[in-house]
C-alpha cells in the first residue's frame, strides 16, 4: 500500500479553470511505478500527471524537503482536495 499527502494546491497560472496539486509519497516501494502514478491520478480526480520526482532541494512553498518523493498533478477546479489530506493507494494486482 502507498500513502500520499497533499502538500500544496494552487490555481494554474496558465489556465484559471485548473489547479496544480502537489502530493508527497509517505510510504511506497517505488513511486516511479507507472501503476502508482495512474492510481494517484485517478484517486485525486486529476487529468494529467505533470511530474514525479525526488526533491533535490527544499521547496517550502509547496511543502517539500530535500529527498521527498512527490508527484505534481493537474486537476479541474472543484476536485475537493485540501492541503494535509492523506490518502491510500491500494495496489491490488
């Protein structure tokens, strides 16, 4: 099982009808796994996975510290996600 926490939600600077969501992996074996990214996209009700990486330095404005594994997602406004919300992704292959 993989756990995520939403660390940042902000309106897209390019299109005000969408939000950029940052979620940090709290526990996972391999966050680069395409299946996990697909589950994160679906669970967060997002349209697109923009980025999945390990933070190379601290990013305080979006709640990340060096070494954190995270995913950035693009979602329509009204997704209902809030900073601090935790969710579990169950990989039931």
